C-alpha cells in the first residue's frame, strides 16, 4: 500500500496529538486510515481521491473530547489551519474537511468519498474484533458492563447501514454475525 509523503507527515502529527483513550487513539486513526484505503481501492478511486480519503481517515478524530458535540467541527478547522503547511492544496483541504464533518453522527454522506470515510470509521462493526472494540468504547464512555450496554450496542448495529458497495460486500455479513454474538450475550444476562 502506497503512503504519500503528505500522509507520512500527517501520520506523524496525528500520532503525536491523538488522545490516549481506550478507543479513540492513534490505533483507531490508523485503523480508519487502513479501512479507508481498502475501500478506496475496492471502489476504484483515483490516486488523488485515495489521498484525500486516507488523509481524512487519519485526521478525523484528531481533536476528540468524549461527549463533546463539536469534535468534527474542531478537527475540520484544525485541518484547514495545519494542512497547507505540509503541502495540501486549498481544494484538497476543503474536501478533507467535508469528509471529517460527514462522520458526525447521525451520518448522511453526500458522495462516494464521504460514504467511504463513514464506512471506514465504523468498519469494525463487521469485523471479528468488534467485541474488543465495543468494550473499548464502553470503557471510554464510562458505561458499566451489563445487559443495557449490550442491548444498546445491538440496537446501534441494527440501525447502522454501510453506504458504499465495497463496505456492504466486505462487512455486512460480519455485522450480522456480530449482532448474533450480541444477542447471545444479552440472552446470557437474562438467564
């Protein structure tokens, strides 16, 4: 997988500034970057589109305060200030900012790049490591473990839809398996 010079510079910055939270940390930024690059390739994006979606994937949670309502806006503004200094054009920066803003929940992507980033941000919902990531989210939010947490997690998965054709093909079946795992966990609490 090719990493462009601009992305290497951005990766160094994100690594230095990401919060050290149980879920939203540098590992999550790299995870979303890798998922966005995979989806970009499967969607046959151009090299520049791939650079934009990958950069947005790295940066999308760089400024994150748990429970804050304006993390995406703060991160988009940060991108506008920082990215010119490492070689991104004004047009690229505005695209990256729009992608970051598209990850705000509830998501409503307006183009394929936004779809890919939204899908990459929640890629783990359809992966084998979902329960591990879900536990990290629970700890980060300070929610006690119990039936209520698993029930709300199951409802989140039921309400979630992948947008891009690539993500649907890659992760929908895994998401169904994870819903079944959550259902079994909830059933254990009820017996």
